[in-house]
C-alpha cells in the first residue's frame, strides 16, 4: 500500500479506470464462444450490477462525503452531500436527454435523446446507452482516488486508498456482465463476433477517461470533495433506477433479479468494509 501511495492520485485513478475497462473487455469476450446469452442469466447479472452500484454509492461515496463534512466541523455538513447527490442525478438526466441511445430489448423506434438519433444504427444507439451508464462509474473511481490528495498531514492515507481499491474491484466485477449485456445481443442480431466484441469492449472506454477527469477535478479544488463524492453517487443511482432495475425486471424474472441485486449489494458492502 505504501508503494502505491508513492504514485500520483491521478495516475492511480488511470490504472483503476483501465482495470475496470479490462473487466468490460473480459465480459465481452464470451461472444467468441456463444451467439446468445440466457435471458435469466442476463437479468440476474443486471440485478447484481444494480446491487453493486447501490452499495458503492452509499458505502464508498455518500458516507465518506458526510464524514468529510463532519470532520470539517460544518454545522450543515450534510448540505454538500445533498447538493452533490441531486446535481449528479440531474447531470445524468441531462446526458440521458441529449445523447441518442436505445435501451436493451427496445425497438429502434423507442430510441431516446435528441432527434439526431434517426441517423444512427441500432448498434450505435445500444452502444451509447451502455456508455452513458459507464460514465458515472469512471467518475466515481477518479473521485475516490483523488481524495488522497485532500488528506492533511498526519492523516493515514491507507484506509482511503483501500476504500478506493474496494470501489474499483466492485465496479470492475459488475462491468463483466455489462460487457456481455451489449456484445451478446448484438451478436444475436447478426453482428460479427469481432464487431460485437468491439462494441461491448469500447462501451467502457469512458471509464479511464472519466477516472482521470474526476481525480484531477478533486485535486485542483480539494474543497469540492464532498460535492464530488455525492455527485458520483447521484449519477450512479440515476443509472440504477432509470436503466438497470427496470430492464432486469422486464422479462418476468423479478425474483431472480431482485435476489441478485441483494447479493450484489451484500458483496459490495463486504468489499468496502473489508478494504475501507
């Protein structure tokens, strides 16, 4: 851990973002072996991903945001967390409104975003939907590592580093089924194995980019840390409620996806407690 602390927080964020991207690439790779994915399995994995993101939003982002305010002795220590959380959800709603995209299992006529979506293929619209989903995950990882730069003298940085690593592992774990969630449907619709794999893999390229941006933003203005942590949490919760939960429950596998969500939440909670 001490060796890792010798690296610049933005560089650590880049490494973490590359790791979560690699997990998406691994998740997309089964398209070379299979043409279709079992729907129950996909719904279970989406529920699992939702559980991981909900737990990460609280244990790795919202709780540290509140603790940061308490440590500063602010009377209204909860206010930055509240503002950041709402801004994060509002930002993702704006992105969702502007960027053309299509949710899984929807006909192309139900694509969302600005009218330019009419000129895009279904594959590209699906790709953009998953990319929107991955953006707040990259920001969350970056903010978590950027927090290392805000610590004062005499403060032990290892718990903060371990918490950021736990968050990275959790997001990486849930990125694997997300890669399959895009590459497998594209393969089933007639895309070549390589094309479906590339779509699935590059849907998470925003994660290392977002991680570096998040880290540099916090490092440049350390006072915004509680806002930034809560912002990432609000963006992630928006994705969970707007996309993951509805899609995991839309095929009749409600009990399976719900139990998978609880499993994902429990696993991420254990990861955060064990590492943080």
